[in-house]
């Protein structure tokens, strides 16, 4: 196994000058966190996965879950580091794991919403050279259902294996499929937004700032 398909809700689509970015709402925890160099993943579906360095994770949204007909990839996340936290349920702003004030406010501080009793927390950090938001020349996301069908994973299988009850679950990929899908998106994406670009956008846009995590409400 060499990666995952990870389904999450449809992203916001926001123009920033000549760029268009597909991203989480700024009203709460942003995960995976794209406004950083490198991209980060700490919370969303992490307990349903066994992520390792080198895995290629594809973050997806569809038209209608669970009976979707399209799956649009908004993030290719190749794991470069798996960094454990000193404390599972909190991290100090000055901890070496934290890259910036923005990353702390938007991402790291939200551990209070995902309390662990025994499990040790870690953050996945992406390989900047192999991680990107893939877009077409028209600044749209690519439907990967046709590619997966060619790789032997038909739509009905995707609908079944990305579902757990009423919610979604990550679908493991073997090495062949993960690498083939990566190469497909690498070729198809005329625009590739990396963390080096998006971190600059984040610093310039105060409206992207997340509120503080209300610890009394969620811990």
C-alpha cells in the first residue's frame, strides 16, 4: 500500500488576483492545511489511516456523496515527514513543529477539537516538490474517475469503498495505482499550486485568519 484516496467536503473556491484557490473554510480547523510550506495534515481521517513517509495521498471531493459520479482532486499530498507531538492534545506556538503564527492559528491549535486519550498525535508534512493543488488551464479541478477506471477501480467500487455508514473513509491504494494516478495528475495539471505560493497568499489575506479554538467548548 502506497497511499490513500481521502474524501472530504467540497472546497471553497476563491480568486486571489490571477490565482484561484480551492480551500477549507477559514471559520475553523483547516486540515489538510494548504497555506503553508510544506502542506500539513494532522486531524482529518488520520485515525482511519496508517500513513507512512513516501505515501501519496489524494484529497477529493465529489458532486453528491455517496452516490457521486465525479471525484475532483484538490490536493496531491506526498508524505515527506511524520512528526510526533510532545503532548497529544496541545502544542505551544514556540514548539519546533510549528512553522508560523498562521499555521498555529489555522491548524495546530485545533487539536482541542480532536482529543486523544491514549493515542499519540503526529503531523504529516508534505514533500514540497511532489505535492500540489492540480488545476486545469481553466483553473478547474480534474475528475479522476476516468483515470481510476482505467486503473481497474470502477465507479461502483469507489462509491462502496469510500463510504463508512453515512460518512466517508480513506481508501488505500497500492503502489502501482498511487504512482499512476500521481503521474496522470502531474501531466494533466497545467497549474500546480504549491505551498511556496500559497503561504504568500495567506500572509496577504487577513480574511483567511481562523478564530481561536474555544477550548472550554471542545476539550
